[in-house]
C-alpha cells in the first residue's frame, strides 16, 4: 500500500496544483465568455435597432422617390403646356406682326394722302395767286 500511497501523493502534488490552475483558468475563461456573450447580445441589440432604423429609412426613401416621380410627371406636363403656349404665342405674335404691317401700310398711305392734300392746297394757293396777278 505504500506504493499506492506514494503514487497518490505524487499525483496529488503534481496534478492537483495543475488542476487548480486549470480550474482558475476555466473560471477566468467562463467570466470572459460571459462578458463576451453580453457584448455580443449588446451588439446584436444594436444591430437589430440599426436594421429597424435602416428599414424605416428605406421606407422614407421609397416615399421620397414616389414624390420625385410625381414631381417629374408634373414637370413634364408643365413643359408640354409651356411648349404648347410657345406655339400659340408664336402664332399670336405672327398675327400681331401682320396687323402691325397692315397698320404701317395704312399710316404710310395716310401720310402720303396728307402730303398730297398739303401739296394740292399749295398748288391751289399758287393758282389763286397767279389768277390774281393775271387779273391785275
């Protein structure tokens, strides 16, 4: 039994301190693992929150894109109306230019008519003066 006792003592002296070290390290690893798991849980919660916020942001972006599309449609409609108005305006300007041209022709004729009237009046006066001279 002495050999068994000696082996038992040797094992206790060599292995037990190692087992105690391993147990201490195991407790340390368990504590670190607990902290790591807590940090992972915190990060997971944070990621879930970020994912929710990203989903909300994507919804807002989708709504904004719809509004932009509607605005682009309205801009296109407005551009079409402006093009139509430009055509109408060009037509009206052309008509107005024709009227101005006709008015100019009438004004020029009136000026010529007034010049002719004044010329006739002068000629009548000259004829009257000549008649007066002849009669004298």
